[in-house]
């Protein structure tokens, strides 16, 4: 009899599984895509500084924000920490980046200060997104997604 379920012997619950570990339909794939786009956006902005090419970094950043923001509330709890982390990295990083670039409009000789501030933002964003990327591969939550470092 397949209907033999007693209080002492119950069938194991079936956990829903997502197919494809690195696919873009899984929580893990969306987390990894968000962090990779964050890395690509800041790197493109730093290395492609001329006006027609600087839009590439902006387009990558907008794509990262759309992907991260649209999946922020409907993912697993560990993935929600990654989405919050990536969104805050993009928002704060670009805010500081734009403020530093506005220094060149205030006074033209501040271009070296702008370069070093943007280099610092690049290093900060790469470290922050790289650590989160490694945690995302292992499906671990970000310990402090609202913090400034990790």
C-alpha cells in the first residue's frame, strides 16, 4: 500500500529545486550577474573616460541596477542580502564618482584629485563586489549588506 502514512513514519518533504546552477533564472545566477555587472560598470567607467565611450559604463550600471532592484524582494533571504549589497555599492559608488568628477568643473587643476578619488572608488567597489561575488558562488549571505566594506 502506498498510502501507508502513520504519525511515526512520514515521507520526507520535497524541497523545490531550481535547475541550472549558474543560469540567469536561479537566485544564484541573478546574484552573480548583479555583482559581475557592478564590477564591469566601475571598471568601464575608470578605463573608458572619453565622452562617447564613457556611456558604456553608464549603460552597464543601469542594467545592473535594473536587474538587482527588480529581484531585491522576491529572492531567497541569502540572495536578498546580495541584491541590497550590490545596489548600495552602485548607488554610493556612483554618487561619490559624480561628485569627484564635478570637482573638475569647479577648478580645472583639481583633475589629479578627481583621478585619485575615482581610483579609490574603483578599488573600493572592486573589493566589495569581489568579496560578495565569492560569497554568492558559495550561496552564503553577505554579513553586513548595509555596511561600507563587507
